[in-house]
């Protein structure tokens, strides 16, 4: 299956892409104001558009139709009316029309270019400004930063929740809220363009208790912090940084905090709490990123320097800058200590480190696949030996939950996708929480079956995962 990155590379070389790039490049002073080239800006918008369409249609590109694309844009228009910002509809149309036309012309979706043109014409008929590049840029960058994660004074909110162990609330099922594991980048480098689709840690927490998820807000903050990182790299502080802090490394760290912070917790930088930072930095960063100890040690100072830049650009109040820097410092200290213990690494990270130690080139997919194929049984046995199933685990809910996460045969939780279940059955409606609890209970039943057979037939060589499946 083609990734967004590969599809976008083809789109950039297409005749559909060039007119907007030319128009953008010819707009006097736009680059100086926005600070991003059209290639960077359009790819950022296109990435989120592609992810949003995939999420809405719930099918691969090959099954996208003009009707399903039109239905998404109609929904976006409805959200636009609620949100009161034209960006929600202008972005998908300005970028979406040439992008979807290209996909149709190259037969990557189930539609013809004429069908896409018809759908876009109907959208623009209802909203004549939707296809205007100047209007799109105005909507994207004229929104006051006070509404996009910088100046809001919500210190009281932060203090109220800072020391509350929110996820210990028995009324909330954290597994229902998000998937804590991460599909690793091969070298811990910046998230690739298709990670928003594939990286479980970036998936959107749909908990109805949280504010409505708005991709336009995340996009705006990502773009603003891209500019701030460029400013940081032009400051003297950048010259004094450790060698391990590169532009790509900083982008990876900041992107991860922004995306997970908003998608999972619905928090923008102004409302980041110590609890949130600790969870991400000691959890996602340690468990799944292939950072060196030197890189872990550099994250805290790098982030506090960046937040200083945010303050010096008058995009965050001084008291918020000081508070956020204190939170980052405390979270970073815990992260550095946690990173020293391999027991805090995810199974995927341990496996990749093992493959790396065997001399396999992590940039060579074929070499990795060959190693995994040749050592599949050894790898499975080794990791299962590290996660033994005994009768005692049923008396330890926390350990049982970890084991269920480890042995789940559907790590991506595809069973929750719309095409994996019916919405109603014998008068009962499908519910996400029920599906998760049933799935986890099924894994637990596999554990019990394994123990039962081990007691009756100790010579049995079947593994735990065999019973779970």
C-alpha cells in the first residue's frame, strides 16, 4: 500500500500541483510573513487532509469515490459553520481539489477527474471563497494566537489538575481512550508524513468528555511552532546546543508533544500540565523512541530554550513560560532516569534494538524482514519468556492489563474499525467500550486456557500467543 509520503511525491511532480505553487511564489511578501515554502505548507495541510479523508471514509485510497469525498467536505462545511472559521473548508478545497484530481487522473482512487471537479464546483457554489488561495492563507494565519494555544490565561485550570492522577480514575478506561504503544521510526527521527495514519500514539482520543477535535487548531499550532523552531535556530542559543540536537531531532520531539498532547489530551502548549508532559516523556519517549542517552539528556534543555523563544516573541505570558519550563524540567529528569531501565522499553523497541545489535541495517527493510523471518520463533519465545503467564497475574490487575496489551493479537485494534463490525445486532447497538472489554476478556481467556493445558499436559509446547489467537 502506497504511503502518503510516496503519493505526495508523485503529486508534487504533477501538473495539478504546479499552478498553486506558482501562485503562492508570486504573492509578494507572503513567504516573509508565513516563513514557510509552498512545498512545506501544502504538504502539512495535505497530510492532515489525507488522514482526515482516510478516517472519514474508513477505506483505502482505492475505494475513495467522488461521492465520499464530497460527503466529507459537506461535513467539514457543517463543522465550519459551528466553529466560525473559514479555514476548515478552505484548506480541504484549496489543497484537496488538485490533490484528489491528481489521484483520480492516476487511477489511485475510484473516481474520474470530472467527478472531482463536479464535487468541488458544488462546494464552491455554496462557499465561493473556499477555492481561493489568498482567502485560505488569510484564514489560516490571521486567527489571533490567543485562540491557538499561546496567550490564554488558564493557569488556574493547570493548577487544579496538575497533581491529580487523572488516569487512575476508575470511571475512565484508559485503554478505551488511546493506544499507548507506538510504531517506531527506524532511527527515532522525525515522524514521517504518513505517521498520522499509522502511529497509534497519534490517534485521536474520541472521549466525549474532551472538547471537539479540530484538525485546523493542531495544524495552526504546528505551523506556528515550525516558525518558532526556525527562529530558535537563528539565535545564539542554538550555537551552544549539544551536538546531538539537530533540526530534525528537535522537530521530532516538538511534533510528538504537539500531536500527542492535542490528539490524546486535547491540550495545546498554553495548557500543557506537568502530568501530561510526564506521561508523554516518560511513556512514549522512553518506551518507543530510539533516542540515545545523550539525546534524552538534551531534550529538557532544548525544550526550555524553545519555550524561552516563545516568550521572547510575545506568544506566551512570562508566568506561563516560567511555569512550563518548570514542568518540562521536572518531566525531563524523570524521563532521563526512566530511559536508563530497559524494562521501560516497549516490545517493539526491544526487538529493534536486538535487530540493531545483530548488525542489521535499520534503513534496509528487506534485511529487517529477512532477519525477523529467520528468527521468528526465537523472537516469539524470547519475548514470551519475558512476559510469563502464571496464576498470580489474575490477582494483579495492573500486571494483567500489561500482559493483555502485550499478547493482544490485534495491536493496531483494527477490530474497532467500522468495517470490522455491524452497528446493530438483535436490537443491540455496537459500543466501543463493550468491544474493547470483550476483546481484552478474550485475551484473558486465552491465558486461562494456556494455564489449564500446562497443568494437564506440561509436555505441551504451544505458546501463550497460540491460545490467545
